[in-house]
């Protein structure tokens, strides 16, 4: 991450000394990457204690993984991996997020699709993505899917929500079975 921040500073310093005839195309840094440099620094300073972000390539802040290890509730003791891809049109469009860990959850399918309103580009209830939102909001939202945003009333995984409605103890057992097999 520091590498990209240094590159941005170097590019800014270089622009001051360059003539206008020199092509900027090879030296341009996208608006997304400039935003991400600031947002990632803020994110790292304000990461929930149950989360850890990792960047496979520190020069590509637009692609990272998030690990969430809930310390309470049904998913306590599990470690869940998410993949976050930030599109070039960010911050006008939300990041694309997918759960890499197989999970039994009413708001996450076993294939990794996630139902979290702030990840929706268009939301009827007004809680969807807005240009004022940041990566920190996304991370805190994903973290909250395991606690206060756990929603059985408007599920993406209907089978998991119905299972919880039928038998909460058996639901808990199935969640723990998934954690044992997939989320360690």
C-alpha cells in the first residue's frame, strides 16, 4: 500500500517539473486509485477488531481480501473470507464483494453472493450505495452481517432463514458444522 502512495506523490512531484508537451497518459493515476490510497489508510486505522484486510498485491488497492472472525453469535469461532473488487467507476458504483467461505447464512448464499443493502447500486429504501460511502462502510457492513445486520426476514438464502424459523438449535448446529468444515 505504501508503494502506491509513494507512486502518487512521485507522480505529483513529477508533473510540476514536466513540460505540457509531455504525454501524461503513461503517468496518470485513476481517481479510483487516488481515493483508495486515502480510504485504505483510513480503513487500516479503523478496522474492527474482528476483521483483517490483506492485499495480495500492494500496488493494486482495488483488489483485496477481508477476513471476518466474529466474536459473538451464531458464527463465533468461524473465519470467513471475502473478496473485494473495486471497479474503475468507484465511488459512483459500489465495490463487488463475494464470500469465498462456504457458509450457512440467511444473507449469504453458499455460492458467495451477499445481500447487503449498501452494496446495491440502486436501492428502494435509500440505504444502498452512495458516493459518500467508503470501503470502511463496506467492511463494517460485512462485519455486521454476523451480528446486528443478520436478517432472517428478508433473506437471500431462503433455506437458511426457514431453517432458523423451524428450529433455531438445529440451525445453530448446522452453522457450527459449516464452520468446522469450511471456516477454520
